[in-house]
C-alpha cells in the first residue's frame, strides 16, 4: 500500500510552529507599542532581540520539509535570506522612528546590520546556486507496465488488469496517491450471494490503489501507447485534476492527509470509523467506478450498480434490482416485486397480489380477494417463490432480465391445484 501522511504531518507541524512563532512576535511588537502601561522601555534591546529572533525562527520553520532534499535546502536558504532582509529593514525603520522621537536605538542591534547583510547575500547566493545545479528539479512521472492479472485485493474485492497495460503515477503535494492505467480494469466482488464481476473501460484513474509494475523505456511506451512519456504525463495530469465524480482536493487535518473526491472521503491517518484508513477509488470512463473502504464496496458499471458489506447487498442491472440481508431478499422489476423473509412472502404483479404468512395464503385480484388456510399450499408457495427469488437474484447478477412470465405460470399452476 502506498504510504501517505507522514510527510504531510511534518510539513503541518512546521507550518504550525511558524504560525505560533509569528504570533509570539506579534505579541512582542504589541508590547513594544504599549510600553507605557507596562513600565517597559520602548527600545528595550531584550524585547527587540526576542521579537527578531522569533521572526527569524518563524521563517526557518517555513521550510518545505516534504519536497526532497534539494528543494528543502533551497527553501531553507531562501527563507533565511528573507529573514535577514526583513530584520535589516525592521532595524532601519525602527531606527528612523527612534530618531524622529529623539530616542536612542540600541547600538547592540543596529551595529549588526553589516553582518546581517552578509548573511542575506550568502544565503541568497547559496539558494540560487542550489537551483542552478538542478538539485530542486521537480519529480517527473515515470511510466510503468502492469502485467495481466495483477492487482490489489481488499476484503473480497479484487481489481485486475485484463492485459499488460501502461500506467502513470499521480502525484499530489509531491506524494504518489494513485495512478492512471491505460488498459481495461476488471473488478470481482465476493458478495453474500456469490461472485459479481464488473468492467471499467480505460483509461482508469485510481486513488489509493497500490498497483505495482516495472518501469519501461520511452521506446516501449511509444510502441504500446503511441504517445511519448511527456504526452502521457499531460493526459494523466488532466484526468487526475478533474475526475467525473469531482475534483481531487487535499486538506491537512489534525491527523494527516484528508482527500475528498466528489462525495468520497479518504482519510488514511484517522482512527474514527467514519473515515477508515484504507480506501480505494478506481474510476473508468463515464460513470464507471469502484470504491471500497475495507468494510463496504460500491461499484457502478455498464448500467449496473452494486453495494455490499456487513452481510447485506444491493444490486441493480438496468431496471431490475434486488437487495439481500441474512433475513430478507427483495427482487423488483417494472412488472413485479417479490419479498421473501423467514416467515412471510409477498408477491405483487399486475395480475394479482399474493401473500403467504404461516399457513395463511391471501390472494387479491381485480375481481376478488380469497383467503385460504392450507399448510401444504403455503409450503408449496414458500418453496416455489424462494427458489424463484434465488433465480431472479442470479439473473440480476449476470445482467439478464428477470423472467416474469415463468414466475407467473408456475405460481398460477400451484394455486390452481388448490382452487
């Protein structure tokens, strides 16, 4: 699994430290302004040195610690340059204000301007040199190939590629958070009612899915895709920036990275049940996608929608659907609805409504309502409609239309025997 969150926690800690130091500096500046009520001298060397020292540390803590060693060094040097320049300017401005007020500015501070200027020039030249040497070069996406059949598995949900395909990693805030696969991806789901398969048309954008592969040369990339690595990188950036289910947004929470993609939330470092640590999103062309958090999986593909977890399941294919729990099965189509529980069965079609509860059988038609107390009839109907529900579930899972005609004929045959 891709490790996400550690670098962002470091960056978040440094930003918070810088903000805290800046706040303390502001408080010291306020104390300097209202020296009278506190009995402090306006140009107290201790207060000025403390404020400037905290400002200096605050700039240092703005260093980008999660950008790689080269960019971290350049960021530190540029921040030091800004700190030196800021302190020099503050000394000049405060000295000028002191002269207007006929006050004496501390010599121990003003005499350090030449040293601070040398420090600013040295840090600035060092930062420029690090950049010119190419040590701050940004990360570039490297194409890789995923072999046929490879893919991750989580709690009965498995993703695989149907043939060898090229992938490109997706980066956000200088961290790898997913990839774009140029080939078709299939999903298989181990549900309470059996296996269900889905197909995501390419290209497939993934977030949090740890697909692994081997790097390939630029020549092989062109042969397999007809595009150069730079062209693929542009395509990947476009798809990752604006998925059909919503834009990718990053927020640094108190526990680390929190990603939101449309209605889907990814919070890998949270401990609460609302935002599980592990979550996937695999998004194909159009509205096809698969997402899972290890507890519940949701998929949409080719007119079908699946959701299962915690022992329950819902699946719809076109206009037909069913839902399953350990105590109840429901099937529905434009022409019927069937509900089967341990104690009751209800079948509603255009011709009639049939209810079986215990030994009681109630049949309602447009012309009459009849009630029969027959244990044999109730058991026959319970057995027939239970098997019918199982067959309709199988039809929906296979994407086949529910056969209403067969269900009506067999039900009417059983009722005719006891008419």
